[in-house]
């Protein structure tokens, strides 16, 4: 998904802010004559109104997704903010959004607030490059005058926060929510048959049971084997062994003849021969692990998911992928096929819709989407070119190498990088436009059913 964090702090030849800070004392917490407390009360009222509107209109899932994305953006920027403060740098702004200021307040030397265009966030740290003019009184606290380790920490802190959020969400998923285990067959739902308690209900099968064997035949990891045993025994009792709450239980189930019942959701096999039916839906059982085991599981899964994101980012920049994205704009079939193949890149509009579908499907599906978004953004932002965070990482490393053992910091001439920077900006603009058009013209089908 294309959810790229960009901000004025990251563009080497752009001013580091809008130049419209409202006047106020450096530590009075007042902007435009309003106290910080009053500003927070006003923001709280607006948030409460938005929540109420979402509840009334039935858009709670959408609101949850938007709130999660806002938190991601601001936690990313909080990483830069805290790293800069730790390095004794000056931070003058911490904002969500770009453009005209909607709401803000000041604490100390930093102004916090919201701007009108909700396409990201930023912190303003003076002197991110040699191109920026800074008040001589602030020069000692600029980014460019700090030692290598402090600059590197600021540059990587945003992506580090995405990896941290992904780790926490993944740990919650594996320990509190659970993941499907494809090595087992689980009972997802027990339903009535022909308007009456079905054979599974009568026999005592429950949702959450893990089926071990049926008619002395192992069915672990093979739901088709269980279905085959049931279909082959209409009217004949079969023994089913299940695991429930850690203990094995043996149950006797007598399938009814599926040809003799009226069940709208049943797909009859071809032919006219009788077949067994017991009234269950099957699937991989959801399993959770303990908190400590969850840390190990989370670590291994993080490595696997991160590598998949690296591959995805590499594919994003490939010429063939760029050509295909133009094809997806003009062809609904190409867009649908890319979605089915898992190669379709979504705009923020498509990502929000997919995440909303996931939220409607369940907390587990939503967590997986949020984990994927965090890992993708974290890795994408480390691409070693301005205006992305990775560009600042690359410059800091280059300056460290050129400085060597000298006590005088070497400052790279970023004007030489401007052609490459604008090439990437144009690429990102084309990416944004093509993915947005594809999502608007050919919305992706709900992948969660």
C-alpha cells in the first residue's frame, strides 16, 4: 500500500515551516490569545462531535481506521521529536497535516497543532540541510551542527517507531487475538439443519473444537478428509475425536442425508446419491500463545513480514511495476488481477477502504493490515534518497566518513542531490496519482468476503 510519510523537514531546498507561527511567549502556552487548556478543550469537543457523527451514520469502523492512521503518523513524528530533544536540538513545530493552520498551542519553544491538509505530519527542526538559513543564535542547536550519532538517531527514529508499533501489534495478535493454525481442522460454527438442531449440535460439537480424527481416520490439517468421511456416512454413526480446552473428547455423530433436507446455504455434490451432513462450518482454528512465547513468535514473524515488505518496496520501484500501474488505471481487468495477485499498490483511499473492510471482518484482520502498513512505511522511508528519511541517513553516514577523525564537521553539498531528489518527488507524485485513480475508477473487491 502507498502511505508515504513526507514533510517539509525532509525536502532539502524547501523552507522548514510555513513562516506563520502565531506570536506568544516562549513558555506561556498561548497561541493567538488562547491558552493551551482552552485549545485542548476545543479539540476534545471536535473529536467528540466526530465520534458521535460516526456512531449515528454507522461509520465506526472507518473512524477506527482513520484514528489508527493518525496515531501512526504522529507516533512517527514523535520519534523524530524525541530523538531531536534527546540530542539537544531545537524543535519549533510538531503538526499533523500541512497547509493552513486550523488549531494549535505552544509549549515552551514548540508549537503543536493541526493543519488543513491531512496527508501526513511533520516536526520542524532547524538546519536539516546546509541550504536552510537559520538565526545565528540557534545555529548551535540545529540538526546540522550535531554529532553523527545524534543526527543518525533523528533520521532513523521515524521508521524505528513504525517497527516498534508493528512489533507491539503483532505481539497482541499472536498472544491475545490468535492466528489461524493451518495444521489443524477447527469447528468454526455449529448450525441447525432444516430448522432443527443438527447432528453436530445433538452430538455436542462446539465452535472452537479442534478435530483430531473421524471414523479412526486422522484429519489434522485436512478438512477435506473430514468432509469426505461425513459425506460417506449418511445415516451411519461415526466417531469424532476432538480436542477441547486441552483435553480430548470422543463424540458420536450421525450425519443426516443432505438430499432430504432443505438448507439454502448447502451446496449439494453432483449426482443423486445420498451424502452425509452434520451442520458445521470448518476452518483453521485460531490459536494463541503465551506472552513469553509470543515474544519469540513475534520476532520470527517480524523478520518474515519485514522481508516481504522489502521485496514489495523493491518491486514498487521496478520499471515493470510502473508500467503495470498505468495499465491498472485504464483496465478494470488489470486492476482486478493485480489485486488478486497481491501486487496492486493502493493509494491512501484504497488503503483506508481495505483497512475498514478488515475492521468489519474482525480485530485480527485489522491488526494484520495495520502491521503491514507500519512495516511498509518503515522500510519505504529508509530508501536512501531525499526527501525520505533514508536520504538523511545516507547524508549523515557520508558526512561522518568525510569528517573522519577531524574535529570539524563536514557538511555535504545537498544542491548536487537536487536533481535526484526531484526525480524521486516526481516518481512519488506519479505513484500517488496512478494509485488514486485506480482506487477511484476500479475499487478493489473486499478481500475479507
